[in-house]
C-alpha cells in the first residue's frame, strides 16, 4: 500500500577533489569550462551550500566570486551570479549557459579575457559520500516532527542532490509524495515553489518545515 512507503532519511558530505587545473585569465577559464567533467561544474555551482564561506557570501557560485574578487569585473560577476543551475535540465545545459555568459561579456570588453588575476581559479570536482541515518518516516504528516533534526547534509541530499537522481528531476520529498497518489499534489506544488539555490540550507529547512506544518494544519481547520 502507498501509505507503507517509507522515507529513508540520509545524510551526506561532499569530498572535494582537485583536478590539477587552474586559470589566471578568463580566456583560460573558458577553455577549461568547455572541457572539465560535469562533476566540476556541479561542484562550483552547488558545493558552496555545504561549504559556508564568509568570502563574498553574496555570491552563489565560485565563478562569480572569483571574477568579483580577482578580476574586479562586477558586471560579469553579477551575470554569473544570476545563473540558477536548477533551471537547467542537466549539467551540460548549465555548462552552455556559463559559456554563453562568458562569451557575451568578452564581446563587450575586448581586454577582459586577458586580464590576469593575482590568484588563480582552481578547478575542483565533488564526490558525494552518503550516510544512512537509520531514521524512517512512515507518513507525510510525520515529516514536520522529524525535519528540525535534519542536518544541513540531509537537506542538501534530499532537496538538492536528489534532482540528479530522481526520474523527474525533483527533490526526494516530492518523489516520495508521488507514491501516495493525488492526495498530496497541492503539498508537492508548495514544495516545488521553494528555491533550492538562492537560500541557505538552514533557510530551506525552515521553509520545508513551514510548508508541511501549514499543509497538515490546514487539513484540521
């Protein structure tokens, strides 16, 4: 029966692995972006979520932060910062958008591709390590009881990284709710409205908690 489908709560961490590739100028950066493996693109857009940084915290990806800090091109930094990776079907489409943004700025500023940074951009990829917490959720109405105990790694794994794993590219909560039929379509729609990229993992956890509390609270009004 659908009601017996359990949600297995997992935790994770990201292990950073250097590729031994670096760039001092944007022309080099662009060349490497064209060729590096997908895991590297994933790392530089998503890993900051699990690697809180006080270095330019207003920037959401490593490319934007480096351009701002080392090359001082605030126009390009802002354009890179506005790229929302979850809006693309896959990492190759995300890579193409990154390339397009760089090339567009090159056309506007001929000298920019060769402006040299004091510190290079180091290309890194991520390997995810997953842990089973042993916790299980038997029914959607129980989620609000368990969510406050979710670590940032659990939020990252189930709400962000899940989009690479699930058949329809959704988070694990929505994938799980689909097993209960149409009963929770409105709840799933509320979850879909939560931005996975421009909020911190702590903020995402609070929003998830509010969505589940409000949904089941409304059912009893």
